[in-house]
C-alpha cells in the first residue's frame, strides 16, 4: 500500500489495535484516507512523524516502509516481539521477512547452522537477538527499528522494559481498579475485527480472565477452544469445562495423544524455524488447526500474564532460595522447596538431599544477575555433553551467560531481585520461545492470529510500576490479578494451584504405544550416519539416548529435553540445510 503520491510504500504483517483513534486524529490534521484499514494509518502516521510513528502504535507488528524521497528503508517490530522480523544482507541486496524460509527462497542466501546460536539455545531455550540459529540471518529485536540508508544499517530501540516499583501495598485498591480498567480496554480494542473473534480457554487463571473480560464487555456469543490430553498428567479438561459452563461459551477442544505430537513434530519445526527443547508447541499447532477448521481466524489468549504480573514458579523458586541462603545450614528452610512444582511427580519423589543439590545456593550465586535462572540454565547446559568434539572446540572460549550479561541494560542493576527475574523472562524467553515457538508460529501455521491483552504495552508499563508484593504475596503468584478479577471468574479456578502448560515429550516419538521402536523419521535423524553428517552432536551418546527412548527409560527432565532438542536440531538441518525446497 502507498500514500497519495506513491512516495511512501508499506508492507505489513500484524494488527494495529488503536488504528481507529489514530485515523480520526490524522484526518483532523488533513490526511486523506482511501481505505478503512490499519495499514493505511501507518503510512500516514509515518508521513506525519517519521521514525517516531511507532511510539503511537498499540498492536503487534512487523512492517517495512520504503521512503522513496529519502531513499530510506524503515523496518519496525512491535514492543514485546509478538511478530517476528528477520533480515540478511547479500552481495547485491538487503532481504527481510517474517519467516526465515522466505529469505532462503533466494538462492544466493547461504544456509548454515550458527554453532554459537545453538550454544545459546541449549542454555536459555532461545537465541539472543540479533543472532538466530542460522549463520548470517539476523532477527530484529523486540521494541527496535532498523533503518537502511545509503547502504548503512542502523538498529536502535524505541521502547524498553523498565521497573520502578512505585505502586506498593498501600496502593492495592487503586492498583486493582487501574489494572482491571487497563485490561478491559486492552481486550476491547483487540476485539476489533471484520471476522468473528474466539478465545483460547485452557482452564488456567489467565485465559479464564480474558474470557471473563470478553463477556463483561458485552459479547453474548463467544467460541472458546482448548487442548485436552489423553495423558491425565497433562490434562486440564475438567477446568476447561467448568470455565466454559460458567461463561456459557460454545466450546471446542482437540484431544491430543502422544502419537499426535510425534506425528506433527516435523511440521512444527518447519514453522518454528529453530530447535525447541520441549514438545509443547505441537498441541498448540493442532489447536490452531481446529480453530481454523471451525471457521475462526482470530483468537484472544492469556500469554504474557505470568511474565508481566509475576506468575511463574521460577519467581517462587528464587524467593525460597534467597530465604534459604540467609541460613544455608538450616534443615527446615529447604523444605519449602517441596511447595514448588507439585505437578512434577518425579521431582517430588526425590529425597531432600537431591532437592538441596538441584536448587543449590552457592555463595557466588547470590551475586549473580542470573540468580533466579541459574538452576534452570545449569540443567539445560548439561545437554551440551552431547555436542561433538568439533562443536565443543568451536565453543571452548565462549560463555553464553557472559555474553548475555554484557547485553543487560545499565538500569538492570538498580532493580529489585523480583524485577530482575521478570526482565529475564519478559525480554528474552517470552519473545524468543513463548510468543514465537509456542505462540505466533503455531497459530499462523494455520493462518490464525493470536491476540494478547496482557501484552498491551499500557498493561506492561503499569505492571512494571507494581511492587513485588502486589505481584507475589508470600508465595501467592499474580496476587493483584486475582484480587482485581476475583469476582469475575469461578472461585475454584481462582484458587487452584498454578499448573503451567506442558505436553508429553520423548514418549511421543514411539512408533506405537507398546512398540520399542521410534517413529521412522526419528530413527533416521537420530541414526549414527545422520548425526555424524550434521556434525553438531556425538553419535555415540545420542545413540544411547535413543536406545533409552525406545525402552521408555527417558523419564528425567534433562534426558527428555536432550532428546527433543537434538531431534529438533536434526529436523532443522534436514529441512532447512539439506533438503530445503526452492518453492515455499
């Protein structure tokens, strides 16, 4: 789309939710519109404000504007990183797109794995922008724009997370009202659509709150969708049914078996365009397929609440570990660790000595900016024992954590411990895994658009002003959200223990429920020849891991992540390096 004199052109992926208000304001300033679209609003806003136009946008986007008068290319990505945006420079041009496969469709673009990116992924679950899993392919970080002018590339932030804890416990009543008002308006503008809007309803607090807000805004007929599992360890369908009956929604669910996950996993990796360490994206891939088959193209979801309002178990874990660290010899304080992860039976069955070792608090840990994440990252890093000798040699002088520490914003050191933990989740894992591999990529695989009221930047900025006590009161996560919305949702869902979304892992890849054989593609990709050809992992330990999987002996978190991580990496190599189709 272009402006009237065809000097400003845009290509746009996403939605601007406040486009109605922006359009009215631009008309008052003399701009003439030929459509009712949000796309044209961006064009005129750029004419009015240039690069600063992004400050006015409330939405999720990746767009490129060509300014022919200035011979300037302007790329932008939304604040929280809902929409992806990749780019690369070639000998004769500059390429960009919302999918890496669109760049690889150009024959001159080299396709190769970046080993340092793989090292980051096997530490943090994601790569650190602008690095991607592919050498030479860069990702525009969330909240940044890029300008290409006279062959020079300039990348800079226009928005960043910040925390100041100016709203404390004494402001609880006021904060409740403000949060509810913001969430209502964030939901209201995300219901703007020329097609029906549905909602995901997982049975947890966040999706239930979003459904409640939609109903409070006056929507009488609402379609909701969810994933149910054959394996009762992961299934939350009873809570989904309760919530649906409470709100009187028309509900549809997809029943997911372990074999379903293994069957669609290659398609999942085709859309994630990077390795993953858990199978959790696969059921969401099947869910978006159901949504599209039901005739829906837009759904509201509850993602972002945990990062923004303090919901993750990792925040509780860090709080207990700091409490324990004050008296490291205490025999009683570590017992609190059993309050964590009640849904993980293997962990709960471990003796106290194991829990003390796993959640250790070494003297130097307290001084680390990554204190809250050290146990998680230490466990993930153990997967690197599967690296080949060549890979280890390439990485022997590199520390992923040191690289991340060098990137932390200067104000990080001034924040309280809880806010530091939140930042690591919201600035990195959220866009790098939750919103990409589990969110946007799985929804858009079936052309379904997910919208996230909790990630309205006004909600995020408001939450960043809340003191930790309003986010987690003792060990009660998302305290303020529960207080603000408690009378809108079923009492049982408000009070239920948090259970994060999970899915069956390594056992999903068995050829049958009783067979000691892995699915054909898995046997091939984890075979000695395929592992050796790719060169990233050592075929011998990978072979032993595959043997354990065949016998159903991959039961620990570490081995399960290793199996999924190695398999998904091999799928990336197979689909994007060895056998990439030129017509995509």
